[in-house]
C-alpha cells in the first residue's frame, strides 16, 4: 500500500540532471532542473483538474547558463525570490526577479560539497558542509551572515536542515545534529544515497531504489516504504528526479487511502491522515469518528485503557457505550439492558481501567458544562423511564469510580455542582459503608434531616452539634428538632463546640444557637427552646445576643430575663452555701468563686444596660440581701433616698453613698439637684430605731457645701450639734458666698463700663452729618439720589439707598444662616426718611 502514485513528467532529456526545485510566483508555477553542464532548465508547470485527479504537463520555458561546472545543488527560496546553487565548491545566490542577477558569494563556504537550508517563519538559515566541518549562515534580508561552526567525523554525502535539526549523511552512518545545543544522534548504516526532511520532524532516507520514513530519534515510523524504478538523486515537494527522468508524486485520494489503512488495521495512521485532511472533505467528520471508535474498541480489548478513552473522548462516542463496558457500575435496573461482555475479569477492580474511565467521565462532564449545545444526546432512548438522564448517569458513575479509586475526592465532588442520582448514590455509599461521605452527600443536597438522623445513629453528639452550627436560619425547625436529644444527652457539648485563643485565654466562641450566621436565629424561639430543654445555659445565650458587638439585642424583655437569670443563679448559690454568709459584709462581686463572678456581672449589667425595666424587677430582689443590686434599681427609678439608705445603713459604706451622689448629681435637673441633700437627710433622719450619723453628715456638708442648699441643710441639723462642729461648714459657705458676691460686683461694674462706652459710640455716630447732593451716587446700585429717596447711613459715613441697604442685609443674613438680624445692624446705622428736600 502506498500513499502516492507516481507519473513520469520528463523522460530521458539530453542533459544530466543533478538537482531539482520548484518556484511559484503570482500564480505561475515553475520547475527548475540543475544539470551537470552548468545549466538551469526552467519549465512551466501546467496542471488540469479532472474527475480522477490532477493532470500535469511540463513545457520548457527558459535555459540559464549559471556555471561552467556542474550545478550539484540548487534551492529556490520563494519568500525571497532568490536562487541558491552550489557549483565548483562555491555557493552562489541569484535574484530571480532581476533576470538571475548574482547577489554575492559565501566566502567561508568555499570548498563546500553540499549545503542545506532551513526556513522557519521569518528566519532563514543555511548550513554549508565544508570537508569535516559545518558552517551556519543566517539571512539578514539582503545577504547571508556567518554564524556557528560544528566539527563532523567525515565528509558529508547528503544533508538536510529543518528548524534546529541538521541531518548529515556520511558513507557508513548519518548524524542528527541539534543546531541549538550541539547534541548529536549517530546512526550507523551504509548504502544511503539521499536524506531529506519530509514533514515536521520526519525525514526520508533513500537507499538504492527505496525510500524509508525516519523520525528525529533515528527510528522508522511508517510500516511501508516507497519504491522507485530508478535510484532518485533529487526530490522536491511532489517531484523526484533521476539523472535523465523526472517523476511527479500524486497523492492517493484521502478516502481511498483511509480505506486501505483501516482494512490493514492501521487505525492510528488512518486517523492521522483524516486529521490533516481539509475540513471540506466530504464525510470527513463521520469517517474520523467511526475510525476512532473502532480504534478505541481495539485498544480497550488489548487493555490499553487510557489510549482508548482518549479516542472515545475525541470521537464523542455515546458515553453509555463506554460505561456499559463496566457492567458493575451500571445501576441495577439498567445492568441487564445495557451491559456488554468484556474481556477483563472484574474490570471494576482494575486500577488502570478505573483511572481511564475517570479520565473519560471527567472529559464528558467538561463538555456538558461548557457548551449550550453539548455534542451528546442528554436523554438517550436507553435511559427512557429509568429516572436517569445522561448527566445523572455520568456523575453517578464517576462517584462509583471515586469510591473504588480515590475516596479522598468524594467529598470534594459533592461540593461541586453535580447531577448525582439520589437513591443510587445513597445505595452505593451505604453498601461501601461510607457513612461520613453519605452525611456530606445529604448535606450537599440539603437533605439535612437524613444527614442528622445518620449522625445521631452513628456518631457522637459533637458531630451533630457541628452540623447544626452550619445550618442557616431558614432551617430553624430542623435545628430545634435535632438539638433536643443533644441538649438532653450532652448539654455541655451542645452549648460549646470549639474553643479559640483570644487574649491568651480559652474563650467559648461557638454554640449551636450563637454561631455567626447570615440571618440570626430568632431569639424568642431559641429562648423558649432552651427554657424547655437546657435552662442551665439560657444565661449564656442571653449574654450572647445582648453583648453581640455587631448586632446587640435591645429588647427589654431579654434584658430583664438576663437579670433574672443572674438573680436566680446567685440566689441558688447563696442558699446552697455551706459557709455562713452575712449580707453586706463583703463588697459585691469580690466573693470567692462563681458567686463573685455572677454578682460582678449582674452589677455591671444593671449599671450599663439602658433597656431593662427596673419597675418590673425590683419586687424580685430580696430586702435582706443583694443590697448593691437593689440600690441600682432604686436609682434607675429615681428613688434616691431609698438607694442612699441602703449604702448608709445597710452597707455602712459612706464612700459608696457619696460616689452615688457624684454619679447622679445634676444642678439643672429637678430630680437630681438635691441628691446630696437627700443623703444628708438619710444620715440625720434615719427610719426606725437607727441612730443619726452625725459625723458622716458633717463630713458631707464640709465636702459638698456648694451642691447642698444651705437653708434646707440647716433645717435638717439637730439642735444638739455644738456650734463649733459647724464652724468649718459656715466658714466655707460664707467665704464662698463672699467670693461669689465680689465676683458678681466686678462683673456688674465691667458691664456698666461697657454700656457707657457703647452709649458714647452711639452718640458719636448719631452726631455725624451726611450731605446729600445731586451728584451723590449709591455705592451698591451706582444710581443717584433723586427726590425723596430714603437713605441709610453706614458707620463709615457713606450714604446708601435704603432699599439697597435692605437687599444687602438680606444677603448677609442668608450667608450667616439667619444668625444675624436687622436689629444688630440698626444699632450701627442711622436711618432717616426725607420727606421734603435734602439735608
């Protein structure tokens, strides 16, 4: 089998052919023959298309005598329209567009016996073989410039140059040289008459009358050789020449060649031939797909699974046909209908086969996802009424592959957008005891009840807690329903899931109901739920929603509830304490253990919260204990004397009483301006049989006399107090009053002097005279004063129209946002109305 047929186009000419090349310029095709006599014979190429192919004839066009010696090598460089020849050991360059005028010579190439040229895009290079040396040249647009040199082991017989590879043929060997790094591949052989590149990195070796295709590693890469009826001496594109004859290579029609290849089971070659064929070739796509499928089936049967899958993908084969070769991966209801016999036993356990199937399924998924019109039937007849479509079958099969081959990818796969069949996926995961993955599967499909049921059955409570923390507010019924058993079985774990380091202390950050969510859980429902199932931790939840720095809850009921939670826990601790405790003996919040912590929290909350309702709480606090807390509540409702009585008589802490007054005193507030007087009254007129506190009362008078109404204070003092004990108070009051009186007198005199000064200025302003004449012009409107126009006199003695003055004042008032008014200006300006004549 051959890829080409050959026809004789020139037969037995008089000159001896040494070399051959072609030139195409502006649609005209020429064939050049270089001869032993130093001639270049130029032929016109005439081609005619027929129903069976292309007929070609050659007509002599011109003859050029370019040398007296044989032209042993010749190359036409079409992009540059130049001709390069080798004759008598010299390389010469001719311009084809100027009648074969010579460009120049390559001096360092003298003695050259053969050369090769490489054209790679815009780069043009020449390699000259000079004895046992290779000299490289590069084209700069007008001439060849000298470059690298390489030593070689023998004199060159033939040579070719493509991109950065140079193929050099010697008498008993040939080398493949990399011009970029100088590396060499040496192949020992003999009787090679010709070497040339054929396509890409494939070249043709001519040995006697046969030609072989060799790759860049020096090994044959085609099964068949080309056979000639004479030994070729030159080859260019589709022409081959011997000494006196020229043949033309005519490619076999592509479809005929493909049929020959497939009949010989050369599927790979057939695929390559079709792949490089033009897309306009009729039936190309269908034929290529069919051959790929045949080749893939053949490779699969030979257990070359990966190569088979690559062909399956490129041919867009129906994925069901591929999956059917793995019968164990088909859903039970489809196994009998779709499964096919396979040569590999237990193919579902073969890692190579599974890896190849994974490659195929992933490739199909990509095609399904990236295209609006995927190259597959999404609802094939084979899946009718099965509950599957193609994407569902692909993804479910891929899951089964991951279970067998890559279990670590299962959860990742669930997190991707997928079309898994619910029941079948559930079945295989349970069958393989992949319960953790099954939970992830349920979660990815929002089947939260199923996931939580499985967790409750197989996992410790903390896993259920962790799952619940991931659910949003829209799943509140599920959260409440599935938190019950956890709260009842493991309350501590339910409320505290994990810890993190904050300020070098372990602090709780996540509980079922306080996990940060986009939409917070409704507090009223959570509080009701905790009251019923975990009342012990209601306080912690209330603290969270109220102290949340991002969204603090200000609902008064919740603030009241938190205070009552503190109160209940404190009451329980005080009642259950084994150590006798005297209320008020210890400062609140300094008690050892949890009691001190809770009282400190309660007092701080009572002082800082603005949202609780003290009237609803006061009756819940005992009269015989928790004095500080009760005093704060009394303070909130303005019952200062009762609050101060607690500090003074229950706690006997006079500093706390004075601090209370310091915090609440406000001279401008009717309810708070006499708070110090209230404390004095508490000291001096206690209820019941309590003795008056004379010393604290006198100390209060001496320290805060400015904040106490003196007459009212004196009315409270007992008559039994010696006058000498009141002396410091009287002295301070009298001295303060005297100072105030003197300060007021000074201020009065200063104001009086200021008044006299302003009055004098006003008199001076009013005594000024402004003369109104016919020539006087208003500086605002630039108009004269006519008749009885009203005018205004400015402080600088300039008269203006009264209307202009008013307009100017309005503008100034607008600029100053109304802070100034006309009365402020009228004190500086005299306004007069002239009824008759001028002044």
